[in-house]
């Protein structure tokens, strides 16, 4: 937003300064050396020197290992300095004595030349190349010796002027963060009142949904400084830089506390160590360890809140999510129609629009787009209007801007087609209807066809009524049927199935496998436990997992048969349920296509409404 007001604490460009001085000294030393040794000297050959000696023209000389230098009398009778290369001449000393030349020996004084040519210049050159390279890699001038220092954007104006009102929608997230705001306003008071000091908040959401904006607004609401850095900025070509940057970051934060430290793209450093074992990356690991150590180390009463953002929470190292670290996770969803309308309103405030602009319609025209896209669209529309010298921004400008934005995203494969959207709507409706009608399935909390992340195009969120420790076989089967309901709906409506159900299938298979082989719930397999659950509890004793080895091949085959039989029967049951409620399926799907998100009450209204004559 108002980046002009965010002054950046610029790092000293120490290295380039250092380099300049270094080269300057080197070059001037070289010149000085040449001035004193060369310019006034005449270089003569050894034979010339010898003949001058015989002519008594040499007044004095200094003999070193490599050179003989001194003063001779020129033809005009002037004293001149000379230098000649020494040759192996054993008689020289005798001859010098015979001609009464004042001579002295000298230890070869080449240290200066050696220093300059052997060390200063090559090193200066190397440093120069290095500097060029690192500068290129960082894009901007980064201080080599100012590692990290001043590389964070610090919003020095005590209160970043972004407020929650600038963040449209995201009401749930705002409520969840309210506690942090209270804490930051007065950390001591908060703790006196008995609150446990929070430390880390992980914002999860697709790129452009406004995670950074939200973090900034949190600082704005609390009136505290905001320090931000991107995870990728920690990882440099030099090992150890990342860790030292983390240290600097936390030192800076302690000085500014209470404050918010925001780490964008935390997945670049926080990737699960197990996941990246193939390409072990010491630098990343060191950085991550340093981050964990700093988070554990600082006293949370100091009022430093670490906020981090990622769009791939599933790849994060579990260590990051432990209590006392990023133990609070806030999901920032892609906006639904209403959310997009709000976002349009926030951004349209900044421009002058014509009376024909229908914000509701704009929101309907931009399914799947996020806040950043909308900000772009408004900006682009204003530019288009300006280009036409229009007095204000009109609907046609918005329409053109939306088209451009969507075309741009299509190129990047980020927009789902109408056909796909329809399929997703039916798929999710299938889940929801099964869940609604089956007593053993968890009640539906929310159905959404707003794409979330890379794999899930939509989702049906079910919340268990209460924590359950015991499940009956019927309840488990109801869950399986619900999971298969998505695919069943696709088959029913489109006559074909898509790859969208893959996760459903593997979850359904897992449940059925447990029914058959762990819980003794299958008639054919009976009470025999074929497999133990492979939870971490069992990892300590190796004997537990080996049970499958003690099972005969025949039993294993039977287990497989039973699993596929139960899956098939559950799938047929799902199809039957949907067939009998086809009207509701159609209604729910079309409603979903319109609203994108449907909550519990809306689902209930559709399900309990007149059963479509
Ligand atoms: P992220 O950090 O999730 O990638 P950003 O916070 O950088 O997203 O969002 C980029 C821009 O998009 C913001 O600066 C803002 O202009 C706009 N934007 C995103 N979400 C919203 C929102 N909910 N309300 C208003 N503007 C938004
Ligand atoms: Zn599904």
C-alpha cells in the first residue's frame, strides 16, 4: 500500500566502500613505488655499466640480488640514477674497489612489489568479481559485511497506517487475531490478566489473498512497528548467512518491541527436513534451526509476535508448528462473491467511478480471483479510463480489465473453466448430501467450490459433533459412503468421472482397510488383526509393524477382496442415495455455482425444502 511512507533502513554498503578504498591504496602504492624507483632511473645494460665503471663514471652503487642501482655521471656531467640487472660477476667487487666506487650491498627489497602484484591486486580483483556476482544475485546492493543488517523493511512510523478496515472480508481471521492485537497493545497488562503470551501465528492461504496486508493491518491496529522479510531472503549463496540473518532479525525485533515480525514464504526455509532429505540443504537447515532456537529463546513477555505466511502448510517441518512456535494457524481463504465485492469496494474507494459501475456484478465476474487480482483489475481499469481521457472509470473499463486479468491468469493455468467448476459443484454436493443424510457421517459445516491450494478445487468441511473415541462399523461405513459421494455424483450427472476424487478414494480405502484388518469388523476375516495401525505410538517397538508378515498370503488376498467389495458396496450405496435425491443434488449444485460457498443452514434449507414435486 503506502510504501512511500515505509522507510527502509538501508544497510551500509560497507563492502563497496571497503573495496574502493582497498583498490585506491593498492593503485597509489603501485604508483609511488614506480615514482621512486623507476621514473628518475635510467635503465642501462650491464655492459654499459661495466664500461661506465671502467671510465670511472660510476659514483656510487647499491648491489642487490637482482639489480644494481646507483648514480653515474652522464656525458654532460650531470649525476643520473641508473639501474641495471645484476649478472653473476665475481670480479665486480674487486673492480668497484679499484675504481673507488662507494658501494653497498642490499637485501633485495622486493616485498613491496610482491605485496602489490602477488597479493593486493589479485585479491582486489577477486573481491571485485565476487562483489559483482553477489550484487547481481541479490538484485540490489547487499552489504557483504553488513550481512542481514538493515535488510528488513522496517515500518518506522510507529503505526503502519493499514487497518483492518483496509482488509476486506476475512472476518474470521480478524476475530482470531484480536487476541494478538490486545496483547501487543500492552504485553505486560495482558500477562497480568493471565493470558498466555502468544508467540507465532501462521497465516495460511493462496498467494495474493492478502496475508501480508493482514499482518500489516494487525500491526496497524495494535500500533506497533512491522518488520518484514521474505523466507527466500534468508537463503543466500553463502552458508551461514541465513542463520546470521535470523539472529539479526530477532535482535532488531527485540530493540523495537512490542512489534510484529513478518516472515513471508516461510516454506522456503521451513520445508520439512524429512521431505528434502534427498537434496540435503545445509544452509536451509541451519537457517531453520536458528529460527527455531530464536523462537524458543526469546522471552515472550517482550512483546514480539512472529507472523509467517505460507500457501503450502503441508510441507512445513512439524517442528515449526509445535507449541511455543507457530502454534496458531489462521486460514485466509480465497474470497467468495461477497468477499470479492468487499475487496472491490475497498479499492474502488481510491478512484473515481461512473454511476454505471455495478460492484456486485464485478464480483460475479471474477470467480476464483483473489485480492491481489482485484487490486490489479481496479488499477488497470483506472489506467484504461485515463488513456481514454474519460472523466471517470466506467463499467466497460472494468470489464476490459477483468478480461485482461483472467486471460493473464489463464496463461498461468490458474483459472478453472466453467465446465470444471460445474463438475466441482456437483462433486461437493454429492459429499454434502450423503453427509447430511447419513447419521454416522459428521455434519457438514461448509461447502465451497473456491479453489484452495493446488490440489483441492473445492471442499466440503465436516465438523465432528464431539470428540469421538469409539466408532461403530456403521459410522465408519457412513464416512466411507460420504467420501465416495463426490465421485458418485459426477458419474450420475456427467456419466464420467474425473481425477478430482483421488484424495477421497485414498481416504475411503484407508477407513475400509482399518475396518477389515485392524478392528475385526469384517465377517470374512473375523477377529484376526491383520495389520496394526502405523501411528507414531508404534514406531518404538518394531515388532508391531511386522504383524503383516505373520499373515498368510491367502489371508492377505482375502483382505484385499474384502476391501474392494466393501468399497464397491459403499459406492453403490452413495449412488443410490444421490439418485433418490437427485432434485436436491441439482438444487444444491446450482446454488453452489451461484454462491460458491454454502453453510450449514443453507444446506439444511435446501435439504428440508419441498422435495421438488
Ligand atoms: P499475500 O501476502 O497473501 O500474497 P498480499 O497481502 O501481498 O497477499 O496482497 C496483495 C495486495 O492485494 C494487497 O496489497 C491488497 O492491495 C490486495 N488485497 C489482497 N487481499 C485483500 C483484501 N482482503 N482486501 C483488500 N485488498 C486486498
Ligand atoms: Zn471429493
